[in-house]
C-alpha cells in the first residue's frame, strides 16, 4: 500500500499492521510528535471521517492500494477553531441586537456541537466542571426554547453579556496564537505593574478592603494564567529558545511547572475562601516567582523581539 501525506509519498513500510486503525494510529502518533494532526483520510478512493474511527478501524489493509492523508500544524488548527468560535459568538451577538429569532434558533441548534469543545479551545473549565462559564452559557442558551416572538428576547438580559464575554475571550485567545511574543511582552509589563499592588493584598484583606483585594487578585491571576498559556505556544513555534537561559537557577520548564503548582494552590484557596492562605500565597510565593520570571525572560533568546 502506498501512503501519501499532503500529496507527498511517505517512505514507510508496514510492520505487522493488519487493519487501517493500526496504520492511522501509528502515523498519527508520529505526526503529533512533530506538531501535526491528521485532518483528512482517503482510503482507496473513499473519504473517511476521523470522528467515525470506530466504524472503519478494523478495515483490512491486505489488498489496499492507496492511503491519502492530509495534515496541518496544531497551531494552525487551533487558530481555525478559535476563528470558528469567534464567528459563532459574533453571529449570536448580532442576532440578539437585531432580535433575529430565526437566526437565534439556528445558532441554538449548532451550539451542542461546539459546547463539548469550548473549554479546551478557550483554555477554560469545560462543561463537566461545576459552575463553569460554559455551563452558565449553556443554561442561558437552553432557555431560548421558550421564545415565541422577537420581543421575548428582551426577557433574557443575562444572555447578551455572556455572549459578549465569550466573544472577547475568543478574540483574546486568537491574539495569543497569532502573535504570542507580543502578548508575552505586553503581559509581562502588566504583571510588573501589578506586583506592588498584589503584595498589599494581605493588608487589604485585614483592613476590610475585600472588594479591592479581590479585584487585584483576579486581575493578577488572569495575567498569570495568560503567561502560563503562552509558554507552550511560544515553544511550539520556536519563538523563544528556552534551552538558553534560566530562572532562579532553574530551567524554564521546571520553573513553569512549579509556578503552575502554586497557582493551583491559589485556586484551591479560593474554592474554600481561605483569605489568609490567599494573601500568603500571593505575597510570599507567587509575586516573587513572577518577579523572577520577568527578570529571567530577559536571559532567553526571543526571535523577533
């Protein structure tokens, strides 16, 4: 059997693979290690749907002649997914503004196909997470079933802000993937400006300035999480040479992992509303690490900086 990838014949020999599923999984593992993903499969003139893998996986390859595969980079695929999400919420927002009931109903029908992937595409908790943004959005969209006239749309004032939130979120994620280096430098500057304020969180919490403290914490967490998200994007695209340089004597990978663990501790402290632990983690664990990160980034070679 001849195997082609993006119209180029692969120099591969089957070694005991008996069915198409084994062949595809082997090639898929190799492609993923190179930062690619299969996007299309054509087997002896028949197009096969990737999502229907279980239906054709046991197809014999003994008498097969040709296997044509298409693949794209994970980076390009993610940008495509983000564009799809952005377009979906753009249409949703416009339909709400002009109170276009038929369009809203069509978008509601399409939403379930997007719902399961929304968390992973936007790097937020998915529908299986209790109290997630995706769940709140799903509940609001489900309520559209009771709409009879376009005037009824006015009875759902919470839906438009939710749609706008996801619209902004998807636009932000597209910027991260389209120009991660620019986003890294901008985020680093914002974090640098927020460190003095975050160091005073304990005092704010002790003096009854809970609202101000929470606003500072949420802003800081959002920026920190963005920094965490940007690391694999930069690494995948070779925009930063993380092998040259260190942060507090640690490799970027080790430092990145340690910072992520502390941010998870902060998330747990939020869940149990432990204001003392929140303040201590921010002041003594996270703020110093962020300062070290911003200082250490200067030791890495950045392409295009």
